[in-house]
């Protein structure tokens, strides 16, 4: 075989390799950890409420993108995640914050549909637990440590919510990240965090502007460390004023 034939084969093999693997190169570039003032990589995920949501389709809107922790232990959901969702859902239903700030609010759970079904179904139980923590039957008999714990719980969960089973309002899209592909790509997924060994996200919040650029990013240092809904709304208000 002469040199020209060998060269043609090498070029042909290279072209085939690029054709076959180029989508994977692109995917690796798209799903990567990002920080403030970098563009948010595009991804698409099915919404629990139906349909599919993609970041690129939301350009022209601000996006509050929340990756809650999810599981906090074996068959045990993080209560703060449910509270975080409901606090923002209440603001949406009462004040219309999505219209106010030209905003979409997305929650991404790193599990399949069956797990997200369970997360939604457990809302009533989660808030019943919180109400019990805030109103212990032996409140007058608590020692100093118990009183400190009670104050911490009241500070974490200042509002009271309750739901009937099967009647949980979900005004904000909950995205199903089956296999945690997006969560892993963004560097948020872990199997050990906050004292528990379970598949979960490190709680992280992004605010993305209308051009698709990350303007705010917060990674929790522990499970109790999350910006409040009021803080996030104030940041959005500041962005709107610029």
C-alpha cells in the first residue's frame, strides 16, 4: 500500500471517529461545573408536571435553578428541601414572583420518576414532622440543649404549612434528573454528605440572567445552610434594578 493510500485511510478513520464521538465531546463541554459570570451549560430534563424543560429555551427569562439535597438518609427525605419548595411556591401563588421578575423557578431532583413521586407524596408527612418539632408536647420541660434545638427549628421553619395527602400544589416545575446526569455533570451529586451516605445532591442554587449567564451561585456548607426565599427575592430585585 502506497503512502497516499495509507494517508487517505488515516483521514477517513479520523473523520469517522469525529462523527461518532463528537456528540460526546459536546456533552462533556456542556455539562461542567460553572461559577458566577459564566454561561450555564444547556440541558433538557422532563418535568414532573409534564413536558420537558431546557435551559436554552428559557433564554430571555431569568431562571432560579435549585438543586435540593433530596434524600438525607435511607428512605428519609430532607425536610428543608420540601420547606424550600413550599416557601417559593407560596410566594408565586400569592405574589406572582415569576411574572414580577420575568422568572422561571426550577427544582432538580437527582432521581427517577418513582422517587420523585415519593418525594411529592411525602409532603404532608414532612410538614407534619416539622409541626411536631416546633410544638413538642414537653416544651415547658426542655433542658437548655432542648430549648436551643427548638429555637433552631423555629428559625429554620418560621412558617406553618400543612397538606392533605394527594393534594399537594406544585406550581413550580420539578425536573426529573434520572441517573443524576445533570447533577453529576455540574459537580453537585455525591454519595456522602451532611453525615449521611446516600445518593444526594449538595444543595446548590443558581440564578441565571436573561442571557443565560450565571449571576448567583450558592453551595451549601451543611444541610441547614441555605439562602432564604426572602434573600433570593431581594437578589432578583437587585438584578431587576440594574
